[in-house]
């Protein structure tokens, strides 16, 4: 009994210290405790524990003491802090015993408790002294504050956390969305000795590009519109600006070096010969526009209209370093054709002027 009372007093003392000096919405406040009993985790609010613990000290046989007895029958494993979520109980209690600044320690340095299942049961006491257990949804992001998400390869996503965890977190603690849809996490691995960095193994992203987020934190690629990219660019459209210039639009941002390599393109008549007035099928210039996706090609010749049976072909090819490619080096994979009528406006896919890309 004395040991139980001391435990309660230690907890109450810790709670009081955490509350003291808490001003403003960013201050820490312990709202509850989590104890493990028979492989089940139970959450108890501080207010309920203080009331029941006080009743227990006054009369261990009282109805009001039953919630406290339920609490001490298990093993305290975590505290719920209003600022940081679930923190490791042993770590906080050790800091309390070492006479540290407990409030500052809990707000900034205490280890987070990462061994939570998807649900916790909240334990409360009814008016007639019965323990009521209700599932308390923990949510996949509780305690896990992610500061950065990087897609390392087709099956690995790396996350950086704001806090040190007491152990490798369960996959259930993360919610990975690929293009807005949840995807399965098969494994969580700590990166070396860094307890703030973890690799998540997910279903393959091969041949795809798009958005990816972990616990609502989006991945990003410098210079790209996508969060992950394992797919080469394609031609979205080709529009004639006038008889000498053409605007080619790619599906994503491409590198300046590959987009402005003139030998990646050819402008010709239907028979493959240079346009009227030109001595070569190679454009005189290829200029990537500020959006990183569109290229203006200029010819020395003239793009004639459909009635003259002319054909404009843009042929892009080259080595692995010069071929049309996105900012991650994914090359455009297949030949593509876009057709024109007249000096530009496009649609006929069988006759008229066209754009062709060959990797």
C-alpha cells in the first residue's frame, strides 16, 4: 500500500510540476496517463486519476477509488502531453527523479512513446463504481510529427521526425498516400543510429509519377512538380506559333540541357527533306521556357499548309546525357507524333504537319 501511495504521489507531483508555469497555448500540460494491463493499453485522464487516487488514500475500499485501483493494477507506460502527444513514462519519471526542469524536458527532450497500437481503451468510472472501457482511436499520426519526406527509390520512402522515439514505430503509426490513395507499408526501418530518421517500405512506384505524402507531409523533388517520379516525360501538345516557330509542351519539367539540344528535333516536309527555305532539318534554335515544360523551336524555313502536303516532324534523340529527360534523369521512352494543319493548329493524325519524338 505504501508503495502504491508513493507512486501516486510521484505521479501527482510530476503532473503538478508540469502544470506549474504553463502559460499560453504552446505550454505543455499532462492530460492523461497510459497503463498496460493484460496486453491492453488503457488511457486515464489526470482529473479522473486525481479524484480516484484521493479517494483511495482516504478509503481504499470506497467506490471512488476503483479507477485508481484499475490504474495501479497495470504498468504505467506513457503520459499524454498536450504539446507533444504520448511521451515515455519511464523517461519522464527519471527526469523528475533527477530534479530536472520537468516542464522544459517534457516539452523538448522527453522520448516519445512509440509502441502504441491503433486503439487504446479509455477507462472511466461510472456513478455506481463500474469501470467503463471505450476504444480511444489513437490515429495514425499521433506522436509522429514528420518534418521531411523523401522518396529514395521505387519502394522506399524516408521520413525525418521532429522527436526522438523510444523504439522503432509500428507501420500503423504512418499513413502513406500515393496520388491521394492509401498504400500499404510492409516494413519500418531505423536509418543507422538516427532515432529521428526511418525508411518505410511500400508497394512499387515503378513507371509512375505523382504526389506522395506521409501523415499529410508531402514529398517534394527540387525543380519538379511531383513528389515522386519514376517515369519519363512525354509530349502533351505541339502548336504552331507562326510559320517559323512551334511550341512543344512536355508532360513535366525537363532539363534545360536536353530540351535545348537542337539535334533532339527535326523539322521537315512529308518526304523528310528540309522545309522550304531551310538547308537542314535541324531547327536553328530550341529555347526552354520559364515553366520548364515548353520549348519554342525556330526553323530557317517555312511550315507550309496542309494543301501543300508538307509535314513537320520534330525528332528528338541522343545519348543518355542529351536525350529529352526530366529533372531526375528519366528519359522519354517512346516515339511520339503530333500532327498539324497549316502552319500550326493541330489535330489531323494522318496527314498534314506533325511532330515526332524518338528517344
